[in-house]
C-alpha cells in the first residue's frame, strides 16, 4: 500500500482488447442469459462458456488465445485449456512487450486445470489433487518465475475478484441476452475468483515448502542500535550461494508475514541477499511506530549491520517506491560506507510533496498515520474506510472550522498529522529528514530515479534529480520517466495477475512504455553489482517517453529536453468554448488586467459532481479559475520539459493559493493532462520562510514547474491553461488573513478574494524541434 490513493483497477488487458480488436460482427452474436437472483452457479457459468466457445474465433492471436483458455477452463475442458495456454505462452515469448511474463502468467490456471484433471482421475481428493499439481508445476519453474507466481498468489485478493464478478452480474441484471464480449468478461471474472479463492487456502503452505528448498530465511531479526533503539529485519537468501550483494527495502509498510515473504523472495530469486527492514516500532521492533523522524539513523544502522554479516560481500543497494523511496534518501543523508547504489521510484520527500506540496497541506494524507502507525502491522481496514474520510472532508469544508480541527471533527486524535501541520514552512523539522542543499554533494553513488507524469507519479523525483544536478553534477545519476501514476511508476504496467494495463485514466499507454519495472530493477542492480550491461533505456541522464509519439528520448539534463520554447501571454480575447486567449504576442494594452473573484466563504459547491479528472477527458474543472486557450497548432508539436513563467497580479488579500493546470485540447474535443503546479503565494519565493503579500500592490509569481511533461500534441490541438485559486474540501483553505492557515476559519474570509491578473503575465512551455 502506498501513500497516494490508486485509481480504479482497469479490466485485464485481454478483456479490454476483446472490445477493441474482435470484429464487430462477433459482438452481434448474443447468448441467452437468465440473471440469477443471487450468485451464479458453476453450472450457469460453465454452460455459458460452452456456448460461447462454439462461436469463438479459432486463431492464435493473443486476444483469442487468452479468451479461449479461460472459456475452456470454465467449461470443464481442461486438457484443451492446457494446450491453449501452452500456445499462448509461445506467442507471448515472441512479443516485444514483456515477453518474460510468458514464464509465469498462466501458471495459476495451469495448476487449477491439472488439479481438476487429477481429481477427475478418481485417485485424489480436491486438496491432494491440488497439492500434486502445484508441486509438479513448481518443480519445473526457475527461481524468478516461481517467485512471480508466488507473489501473484499472495498479492491477489480473492474478495476483490469476487466483487468484480458480482459487478458483472449486477450489470447483466435484467438482460435476457449477453453479447460475446460481456459473456467472456463474466466467465473470465468468475474463473479468476474461483482459481484464486482455491489458491488462497491451499497454496500458502506449498509455497513455503518450495521456498525451503530454494532459500534460507531469517525472520524477526531485531537489530540493536547504539542509541538503544532497534529495528526489525527479514532476510531471505539463495540456499546455494556464498557472500552476495544485499538489496534492502526499508519500509513502513508491513501488511502481513506472507506479503513480507513475497516481497523478499523477488530479490533472492535474482541471486541477491534480500533484506526487508522495517521502520522503528514496526513488526518486531519495540516501542511506538513513527514516520520520517528517525529513518535516516535507522536505515544507516541497518546498512552497517548488513555489511558485517557473513552472507554479505560488503555491498548494499536500496530500492522501493513512495515512502520506501524516501527512506533511500534518508539513508543517503548519512551515506553509510556499504551503500553503493539506490533506485527510488516515485519517491516522496517530506515537506516537499507530502504532506504538503507548495506549502499547501492536502487531506488525502490525513488517514495515513492511522494506517501505518497504529500497530505493528498496517491497519488497512481503517485506512480503507473511504466513506469515513469522504465525510470528514465534507464535514470540515461545510463547517468552515479551522484545518487544525480535522481530528476533532473526526473524533479521533491524530497527533502525527497535528505535528506536521505545525510546520507549514520547509523548516529544520523537514530539512533533517533527507539531504539538504550541499548534503546532496555526498551522494556520489549510482542513482536511478523512476517516475511517472500523472497522479502522484512524479512524487518528489524531479526535486531529488534537480538537487543532484546542482550539487553532484559529475555523479552517475539517471531519471527514467513515462506515462505512469504513483503505483505504476513503482511496478510497471502489469497487474497482480500479470495482465497488461495499457490504458491509464483514458490515456492509451504507448507500446514502448509498457514496461515491467521489476525487470528494470534487477537490470539496474546487475549493472552496478555484477558488471552487466547498463539498461538500454538509460541512454543519458534524463530518459523520457514522449506520449503520443511512442518513442523514448534521452537528454543530458532536464533543461536539454527542450531546445526551444513557446511563450504565451494572458489575453482578453475569446477562444474556443468561451475561454480566454493565450497570445503569442505581448498585448499592446500593458495595463490591462483580467479579474478573478472567489468567495472563499461560499460552500454552494459542496455536493457538486466532479468534472473531468482523467488523464484524457471531455471536460476540465475550471471552478474558482479562468480558462485560457491558444490558437490551434499548425503541425504536430512535442512539448518536453518543465514549464515556467511569470504571473503578474494585484490582490486584496495577504495570501492565497494558486494552481496552474496545462492540457492539450485535441481537435476531437479531448483534454489531455500535460502538467500542473500549485503553490502558496507567501512561500513561492522561499519555501522555508513566509513572506506575506501586500494588498493592492503589483506583485509577481515566478513559476518554476516541478511536474515534468513530454507529449507530442496533434496538429490542430490547442494548449489550454486553467489558472485557479485552490479552494475545496480536499486541502487547506487559505483565507488570506495572514494568520497560520491551519488556524484560519471561515470567519477570516471577509470580502471575496479579488485577483487581477495582468496581461503582462506569461508562461513558457518547453518545445522540442526535430
């Protein structure tokens, strides 16, 4: 589980492709279906699968093979299903997109099929039939595919799969017939729920048995530190190996012993000593858990301990995403001698992007302390209570109470969050957690930062990379960034079962960007520790996928991603859909301004339905803001890099929070996210020190974007900018009184916020000419 909320899980790629690739006449084929009153019986599904199979295309395309074996399994045609899966594996091995998944993606279904065959022979009952099928199949697997299958069994929640199937039944309720795509989806989802429910009860002891012949494990090792504290570690290493490099994931996330084992197994399967270290107070560590404060000391002490163990060759690498990306930088603050390389993915930086970004606190982080700090293992039940947290946001917003009262409104103390909001500046509290300024000059080890463009995908990766560019320019550091969100930037485009997720919130992911980032992880460490070739994607320090162009490009620095820029000034004229204009020339009326008024006390928007929000969508949310649009582009145009600008304004308040969102508006009327920026004006010049605005005086916001973008815009597309005041139920409300924003209430709103944006304001968008 990660700090940032994940998007709704897409359907498996095979099923998505059925709706895109199968010829339309096949969809015209329908199948009688009487919706059951409750759950569908195995016979209902088996009968439907058999009828669909009679019409199903008999070819060897990936889409049809994937659908066929699932239909055959559901119909009880187990021998045929095994043959179809064998053919599918051969086809997958010949693909450019993650061919290695051929070695493991169908194994859970193969075990299921063979178990049913064993049971039908009459010699074994269900459990023993499964045991035999599992042992026979796992004995043939190398370490890596066996680790992937074991992870699939551990990370897949049968309840989620059952809920997906129930949703299919609900959708089909009242229908007398199903088209072929819906029928295949229903059968496939039923089968997945069945296969993984059986595995959840029968596979764990078999996986542990298989581990015993491959690996040596040590659980609940308490490492004492010189200061008297202690952290807990889990070690798994290949059984037949001498001293090896160790790969450490230092984490606050401890969901279950099985999940710990699944995570550790991956590195051991790649012939490393795998170490999971847990932050203070987690698992077997005594005392109360805490976040961020002691991780620099604790991670460094753990690395020192690892380097003294007989199974370690004195070299340690670190990896992991989100919080586990932060802990690598926490360790790098002290640079322990044995730390030789890191690979942070979508890392967070406390005080930079969590729990605040641009010095604005965001509510999504509020439940996180309950999740991570209230026990030795994580509290998913509390954290996953979406209704509670949604109601908290709405109740606080409607009440107009101080942000500091969130825990009082919720009714449960949240001392960690209260401590965070008592540090609204990037002060010594935050600076002590990761390297600060010249401390980055010590980070001369190889560093690979991985990030995505969307939904927490960047994390603080750009911040860390900029600090390395500034303070350690000669060191070996790389950034790899593509069309991923916070989770996909850590794991790649495969879901828990190995299905490709090739669409992200409406954006088709270009084929070249469809990566398994687990594979990249071990390519990176093999390069550092085993003299293997450098991963081919790392062609230069900055490696970025140009969305819409299906190509990776490489640059020596962030600034070199673009070799030109487009400057747009704020204009009065009318553009598409009543937007204002983005003008390429400075308006002749230099004293002109564009007014924006926001009533910070207004709550009439409390129950408004959300607008837009997808990476690709038909609308954008312009509430509390202004929309500007450029003229159509006369040719395809690549925008790559960080946008910047200068916004000139006057206001009647001492402070406000601003957001800038950039989109491509395609000729087809679709908005595609490009980049975003938000900041508290009083901290815009210096995140460490507040400088209030002077009402009525002309002032300037120098925009330095930190959300990287790279996209090839279509000819005929327009650049759209939404310039808005941040006000809503999901973040602090800055009423502009000049008081600590966490202490302000709706009574501090006073007269509506009035901002006059001057037409001398502009944004610079980086462009790449061929």
